[in-house]
C-alpha cells in the first residue's frame, strides 16, 4: 500500500519486470514485496508516493548492458542496433515476463488496470496501479492473432518497436548527436497494427519510433499521440528525443509526453552519467509545457531501465522531485496534472473510459 504522499505519481514507463525475469521470474518475484536492489519495489513506492504506471514487457537482446551504458558516457556515440527478433522466438519470453506481472497481482503487490476508472480506484485505495504494456511488438504475428489474445489478457499499451526493427517498423538507434529522422517508417503490417490497436483500445506508444514511423502513426491513428518516455530534442539533441515538429503534432492530437529520467536524454551533452541536477529535469518540463500545454506533460521515468539522476535514483526519491517542482513555482493544480491527472486524461481519451 502506498502512503498518502501527494500528489501521487503515475509513471509512463518502468522495466522492473525485465529485472525480475532475469533474476528468476515468478520464483523470485517476492523480492518486489520484500525489497530488491533496484529502483522500484513496494517499500520504495510507499516511501516516494509512486502510485504505479506502465509496467513494460520487453524482450531483451543479447547485448551487454554495462558496455552499452559505458559507450553512452562518451561525448558522441552511435550504438549498432541489435538484430530483429522473430515472433515465434519472442512470444514465449513475453508470456514469461507478463506472467510475473500477474504473479505480482496475485500476491497483492499491485493491481493490473484495464481502464482509467480502474486506475483511479487503485490510486484511491493506495494500491500500485499497473498497465500491461509491451515495449517492442516482436511477439505479435503478422496476422495480429497474438494481439487479440494479449488484449484479452489485459494488454492496453504497446510500442511497435524498441529501437531494433520489427515487422511493423523501425526505431531510432542510440546515437548522439542526432535527430530521429533515420530510416523508413511503418510497414504495411505496422499500419494494420496501429489501426487494430485503435479499434481495440490499445494505446500506441511512439517512444523509440523513428521520425518516419512517428508521422505514419500520426497519419493512420485516430487516437492521441503518446510518447510514454521521451524528452525534448531542443534541449538534448539525442535521436531518442522529440523534435519541435513532433511536439506540435502531439499537441494537435491532444496527446501526451512522459518525461524520461534517463540521464543521456536529459543532459545537453547526451552522456549517460547520473550527475544531473533536478533543475535539468525542470528545464525539460518547462520546455514541454511551453510546446504542449499544461495538460499534456507527465513522467515516464524509465526506472530499472536506465541510469537516472542521483536525486531521483529510485522511486523512494520522488519526494525530491516534488520538492524541486514546488520550489520551481508549480502550484497545486499543475502539480496534480503533472504527477498523474494528465496521464488519466489521455488514457480516458484513448481507451474510452
């Protein structure tokens, strides 16, 4: 149960499920309740007023995370993308990782929510509210049969790619300096995926898509454009960040951007090191508010998936962020919008409830 730290923060992205999967899956998921060496667990959520968010199911590539993070500390870099993963290989891993989410629910650690109304109820009870999100659609077959089944299992958000290519589209590499205008956009399969997700009420996440894919989603989706964990390219010229033109399209669609805490996407020099003052996060928030308006900005921490600023190292440290926001001059109404209400607004508009 989360403590009455207000406003409670609902977050656009975390990778805790992947860490639990790599630590042993459902056999070790109890550490989420008893305490784990990571950014999110039940105690840290309580301490920091973390109310929940998008719990990502991500199929890992065979790459060395530490080497990748070290490479991203350099003044410039261009990491090669991992090879594509076929759906027959990806699906068993998605099932295993999603099973951890449902195991946590059965243990009373969180509640898997299917609607904005469900999230509101969980937040009011002090439960961790979780959205079943897939980051990278590798497990979806060309006929979209797996999408139909996963939707009925509770899937409510999906990113067509995690940077590496899929049968649906192409992502951005981890490249600095760079813009996201890299490569071709959605495939025919990708356009069908977007349209079917619109029909079902599965939110499309444009984070990790390249510029051409982003504009294809904008062209073919009838729903708000949402980037669950992305930042402002105007402050940090990283390929993963959103340009002013993209922000304008998100605003026009009445969409949403969740501020990514990953240091490399915050810092002006693009380096993945944790020496980032909270004021730099506030610079991005101000920039996003200036381009999107107060109703379309929130948080997308990327906890357990990236190196983040020291001041917000874990969910327990979110009180530091709130204090910095108040000191910055954000009033109670804006604080509530940024911390959770904007996410609920866009989900209601996307899901219909």
